[in-house]
C-alpha cells in the first residue's frame, strides 16, 4: 500500500487521514493502530512512539514454555515450532522470527483444554490477544490431547497452531474455510496450511503500515483519525424449511454511521454460498450484500455462517449465522452394514434403495457404475426405510459384481439417470471390500528429526479377525495395535524412535493375522530423516 494512498486528504482538510486497518485484521490490532493515530492527531509523538511498539514489527520473538509436556515430546514439538517459523519467513520478505524472551508471543502447553466458544468438543488451542504494555501480544496455550477421544497432538497440529499464533501477532484474524494459514481446527489437521497468497500479502501490508507510521512519528507529522462505524442487519438469517435443490437468496444491509469510508469483504464458510465480494460504503450511506445459498449438496439441518470483515475497529470481523432445514429430495439406503459391500471369491451382491421425496417427481431411466464393474438391474420398490414410520415407494437397484477383485477396498459411483431436470443424474458413492483392507495402504512419516508416530487402520466390517504380531524390517520402527469391540477393526500406531542418521527411511511391517486368505499383510513405512 503506497503512503500517498494511505494519507490522502479527506473532505478537503489539510491534515491527512491516517491509514485505515486492512480487511482481515483482528480487533486488538485495529484498536492499537487507531490509538497510535489518536496520539499523532494530538501531536503527542512521544506517546505515539510508545504505542507503536505494540503494533506488528518485522521482528517477532517467541517465548517457548514446554514444561507442560513430557520430555519425550519436547524435541518433536520444538521442531514443529521451527517449521512454523520457517514457513512464515519463506513467504514474508525480511521477516525475522526467533525464540527467546519477549512480549511478542508466548506458547505453552496443558494436557487438555475446555471447549472454545465456537467448538463442540475440547479446544485444540486457545489464543489471547492484548495491546496492554505488560501483557504478551499473543498468548497461545496448546493441548497435548485433542478431541473427545483425547488423541495426542502431533507435530502437524503444533506447527499449524504456531503458524496461526505468528499470524495473530502480525494482526491477522481467523479465516473460516480450509486452505488458509489462518484457518483453525480443534481436532486433527489433515495437512499444514502454509501462509500463502492473501495471508502473506496482508501480513506484509500490516508491517509496512507500522514502518510508515514510524517514519511519520519521527518526522512529527500530524495525521487525523477518521473512524468508520458499521451497522448491519440481519444479525442472522433463518431460512425455515426448504427443499433440497432450492436456491435461497437473501441480502445483508450494511450502513456506515462513521466519519470515513467503511471497507468490507465477505468470507463464507462453505462453497454453497455465492456472495457479492468486497466493497466500500461512504459515511452516511448504506450498501447491500447479496447472498445466495445453493442447497443441492446440503440436505438436512443447515448451520453455516458468513464472516463480514471491515475496517471498523469495533467490528473487525462479524459472524452472521445462516440456518435452515433442507428437506432431502431423495433418500438412498444400501443393504450392507456400515455402507460397505462385502465381497468374497464369488463376487458380491447388494441392493440400493432410492426413495424420492413426495414433493419430487422423478423416474429412473438408467443406472451405470464407475470405478467398480457391476451388472445393474432396476425395479420398482415399496416398503419402509429404517428411519421412517410410513410406507414409501421408490426404486431398488440390484448390483451383481465380478469375482475378479483384489484384496482391499475399492470405491465406485452409481450414476442414476432420471427424467427430472433438477436431478437428471444422481451420484451415489459406494465401496466394495474383499478381505482385510488397510487405511492408508502405506504409511508416510514425512520429514522427521525426532521420535514421531502415525496411525493406520486395518478393517474387515462384519467379519472379526485377530492380529497375532507385527514385525518390522527396521529396529527404529515398530507398531502396536488395539482392536475395537467387534474385533473387525484395528487401530495400529506406527512409531519411529528418532535414532536413525539423516537420509531416507524405509521399513516394512509384516502384520500376521488369522485370516486364511490374508495370513500376512505387508505395509510400507517411508519418510525422510533430517
């Protein structure tokens, strides 16, 4: 952002207006920024210089307290912290992050945490922001055990939480959808979201504002604080009951009762929303955000939200809940338990029942399978589904599958063509399993510098089996297992002891079972030792 744009003269006055908080920054940062500008407006440049120290700088220091975790986990979590530091330094120019003792960021650990206000289960981490001189700018407390099942955090969770903590020190607000470094989960992370794209651009913009204000303070340049004020409605949208496939439009009115332009942007938490993008509302004016919800892929209770970001420091980010009940256009039931079709040496047989909603008129015209070869036969069906009390009518799709199937689980799709233009093709995912299947089929530990672990599952739904032992070709890699109550699924923990020299890690686990057709299951374990 160019200084001439930030300090444009407003309303014909000679004193320029200070920079407004960028969209996507949190309230603590925005309040701190305006506090600096208020001092500059009063020509209290010494006071402004003191408050400027609170704003994000290009140098960040992390106070690291790992006394709340066992000694065996400390090296793994410290390595995750260092990866988070490297992630940010890679994408933000000249950013300097170190570990020491300062008021920038404090990170610590406890075994478990109570729920956050927006979470159903235990929090994975809690974050506190402050601009008070004696407080840490950001304090993050991370849980060693996450979710109701108390699954132990891995380096991936710690890396992501530290990426988020650094982002908060740089003034950035939480983002509602996966893919952003500022997105958070209370559970386990499927991957690490790096500070790419809009995130690193915004962080650099925030730092440049600090640097520009520093120059103006040293030059004793007076600026004027002009603050927008957001007023909007509705505070939430309740759509009542709608039919799956309906388009549900509504609008959000936003007014600016402040003294400078109100900038805004909108971020929904679901791709089912189409929303008008960023905009600006001048003082005393009103704007309109148009929203449409596509319910095609959203049957059942709809509980999602839209985040409204503004440069009003009183309302930097506002969550607008969107709720409705989406009545399913159809129901599909598979005859097999857990939805997995079990095959044997003769192949497989299964029935899929399609029952249209009484408000939806459709006739099945053709059925095909993709991914798994099967003969299909369609017939009319009348009966009562497990979740219903009244008799329904629909279609029975009988599947007859080949016996030429390898051990493991295969995934297929039923393409059900109908004469209804809204539901011209209904896709139904199904799976077929022969014997014992492994998830994942191979274990990748990633880059490891210390002891770490990963989890895999062995499963054969509805057909119990026993594991007698697991042998590893590499002494530094071993595995333990635990069965579910039915003994048709096993959770296997693969552990690396951290004692190998740098280079490729390659091991094979031989899992001995009592299944006659699969007495031994081989699982490859790979990684890179740093």
